[in-house]
C-alpha cells in the first residue's frame, strides 16, 4: 500500500510553490497525499526561517505534529526548507522527534526522505542552495482560479538584516519560454489570476538576458487566453522603470496594484540597511506611479527598530507614511538574525521601543486604511468570488486592490448563486473593519 503523506507549508508563496513541487514528486512516485494530519503516516513540514518569529512558528508546528507520533499512527517527520538550511543537524539535536531534514537545494530528494522517515531512519540532504531547478511539475494547492507564478529564485541584494541570500542562493531568473509555458498550463487548468513572485521580481531577466525583461514578460503573459488578472508582488522601488509603469498603466490585464517594500525612509537607516534606495528615489517612483496609473494601490512594508534608529529617524518614517498614505502597509519590528551584518551593529534598539514604534505606525495605518476604504463607498468594483460565508450569509471575494491572503475581503449579497472564481460587479455599500460590504449589480 502507498505511504500516506501529509504536508504543512509555512511562510511565503515561494515556499508554497516548493511544497507543490514536492507533492507532485511524491504523487508521481506512487505516494498518497492526505489532507488531514491524523491520516498521515509521514508528515512533511516545509519551513520558513526568515526572521525569529518564523523560526518559532516552525518549531511550534514541529512539536505539535510530534504529538501524533506518540498518540496516533504517524511514523515519521520530515522537515524541509529554510529552517534546516539555517541550522542544519542542530534540528536532530534539539528536536529528536524529527527523522529527516532537507535543505532548500534538496527538495528533489523528498521521496528518499519520506521513505526513510516511514522506516524510522535518519536522512539528511544539503545540496547547493542554487542548484535546484526553477521549473518542474506542481500540484496546485491554491483555489482553482488563482495561482502563484515564480519567475526567479534567490537574491543578490544582500540587505544587511536579511538571510535570504544564504538560504536561497544567488538571484537567478527562469527562462521566459518556461515561465510562459507554465502560465499557459495554469490557464488551461482554469486559473484566472496570476500573482508573479520572486525575491525581487523587478530584476527579472537581467542575469540571463542582460537587460530588463519584466515588462516584456508581463506583456507576453497578458496574451494568454483565460488569464484575466496579473498581479505584481515583491518589486524593489529602484527597479520600477518607466517601461514597467507603462505596462501597468496601459495593459488591462495588469491589476493596478504593486507591492514595493521600502523598509524605511531615513537615508541614514536605508544606507545602514544596504538598500539601494534613497528618500529622493522612493519619492520619485511613488509620484510616477500615482500620476501615470490613476487609482493604483500601493502596498509597502517597513521595518522599525533597526540598529541605530533614533527617535528622529522614526519620526521621519512616521511623518512620511502619514503624508504618502500607502493604501496597504505591513509593519515589522527588526529581527536580529545571526550571520547578518546588522546582527553586530551597535546601538541595538530595545524590544519595548520596537513594540511602541510598531504600534504607533499600525494605529496610523488603521486610520489611513479606513479613509481609503471610504473612498469605495457607492462605487462598483470588479470582484473575483472566493466562496460563501455561512455566518454572514454572504459571498466574499477580492477586488484589484486586494492580494490573496494578505489584504482584505469584500463581502457581498446576490440573488443568484455565484461560483468560486467568477467575476462579478459589486456595488460597495458599507465598511466592515478592514473589509468592504456590497451587493452584486444585477
């Protein structure tokens, strides 16, 4: 009988794609994938370890799953991805419940790892992090109507607080022909929305073609029948070019939304972070985007409490965010990560100060978000239906302004049954915290 394998996938969409590839490898080799942990004989936990909170989440999941070894039919645990890549065999020492570990260059060894775990044997594999193939078959785990499309792996930016280059390797783009073929296959499966992801999507193509190619890639994808929305995530501000802005502005399939992490606005802190941006360059790209793409939704992230961040630096950031009013904003407290330049920087900021600064920015953003949501009242938005909520007795979905999993929802009523993945026109009538409420325009 086939070994029954369950999965826990943590972290970012890129990690989810790695999980989907491992599932495909197992299915193609005769293993059975089960949805419920209690039905599994082996469980694979694909981990994130970007920051301390992600490491803790991974450890908590491992310990939770380990309970099934003593109290159910689980025979083995395989831990893959960023956590083992960072700590290696320390996992075996600290968590003896784990049977097998795979680094980020060893996802293709998943069958060997599962087999070993099932037979209660130790197994480890740590191949070079930049040796893994970027394409390959996937079993899509997102809903039928949307999928993530990875266009590159790794990162060469080397921000002083970040371990991604160590975990994921150098930046390397996928061949455009390969990306387009995968996009066509996804469209044939019924996918209507593609979210383009990489550690730095705006660098796409420079390493293999010697020239900027994200704008060309998007244009080619937009020609694929069935794809209705193309969404851009992880765009570095300094590489948002005039040609990319033109594509966003002029191509109807590219949603008027861009995710562009700025991380800070103080030039002194940006320099310490080893970011390529300055306040002046960030200002310039935001101005261009808003002038040339009316109604565009700008999503960004910032870090508070970076080593050496003074009250003046923080106030610069706070006042800038109040003025710019990003429609979407994620705020993170600096996480001190070993083997990064920032780890040994002087003037580390206290956890209390980090938390206070985080809460101040989040309070500001809540007010800004509410103001932005009010601008939709009375307007009609194109919404992709994601399901039906039995508690509120209404359908729900997302507009162009909402990326999957990270932004808000639109709850709406309709006199007819709306299928998941169906686009409908919804008139917005109310606000509901971070979400919107409306009804289908019949």
